[in-house]
């Protein structure tokens, strides 16, 4: 029985590696998302870790190895197609990636959330403060992304209570395993308790390379995604959360300030220069 379980896990790992390399080309985005959902549902049912999950038992050692401490400001990036949530932490005025968590489940497909009840996970830039935390969530702790933000409202988009939470089940949210959510919760509550007023959450459809955008050039959401990439690239360039506003119904970004703890809510306004 033990041998059988080992073989099942090994075959599962091999299948995941195959999926990462070839499934996008073979199945397309929707097919790959369906495949990943089936694999993660199977792992959750058997109590197995998600693919690529960090060693949660070595949390303190992993922090120390990167010279990071609880209470440092945080930032979150989510990549839907890759089922990945990155948690970044500030050190010496800039942010560095501490960990990439495999997302257990998110609902919908690539593209923004449009209306209440469409079961679609959103895309865009959001900020989270202490009021958005729910330690007593029925999904084992959660924080509210703050959808719809000023950009979403400018587009007439509706919805509410879009969360990152534990419990591995989702209707429009991003669901983690309880073990992962415990670690995320520990870091975000320490950051907000340590002086950070709001942290930024960036949600993307996929890894925002030029090649990916070129491959999606005919998608109806390409203009929106190219705008998101501008904010993505600013953060990639200097490891500081960009300043985000909404100008004429589009996201607008400016470089953030090194050493700044907080990310302000997305507000209407056109910046100069």
C-alpha cells in the first residue's frame, strides 16, 4: 500500500512537470487551468501538499536564511494561470520575494471579474488594511482584496467579498491550504501590527512577459493586460510597490519610493509627467 502511494505521488510530480512545460502549448489556457484544478483537487482529497509547496515546518529557518523578520512590510503577487501566490517582504528599503505558495483553487478563467455572481476571480491592483482581515472566517482566516476598487468601479464592475483564504475551496476567491494560510496570516498580521497601514496585492492573469502578451495579442482583454504589465514592470525594475491611480478609465502607474511602508488605495486621478 505504501509503495502504491509513493508511485502515485511520483507519477503526480512527473505529470505536474509535464504540465508546466507542455500543457500550455497543447491544451491552451483553459485546458491547462482545468488540468491544474483536477490535480490540486486530487492532492487536497488525499491530504498531500500542493506542488512546489515550501517546507512549512521550517518557517523560522526560511525567514532567517533570507535575512527577513516578522513585522517587515509585505506585498502579495498572484498569477492565476500558474496557480501561484508570491509573498514579498521589505528589507533595506526594497522588497524581496520570500516565498511562492501554490494556490489550491481559484475560480473562473483568465480575465477580470465583471459582475456579482460571475464566479470569476479578479485581476488588478488592490490594497489590504487591518479592517480587511477576518480571523474567524469560515474558510480558516481570510483577508478581503477590496474588490471593486476605483478602476473596477470606473468600468461598472460589481461584486464583493473577494478573499484570499484557507480551506481550499473557492467561488471567485483565491483559496490556499490551511497550512499555507497560517503562514501568510502570521506575516501579514505582523506587518500590519508593525506599522504598515496597507499592503499591496497585485493580481495578474499569467507571468507578464512580453512573449506571453504577444501570444495573447488577439485576446479581448489584451489592452487591460498591457496596462497591468506597466505596473508589473515598475515593481520588477526597482522592487518597490508602484503608486497606482485611475486616469480616464485606465490604470496609471508611477514609480514608488524606496523605504515607504505603505501602499495607498487606488484612487481616481491623472498624474503629470
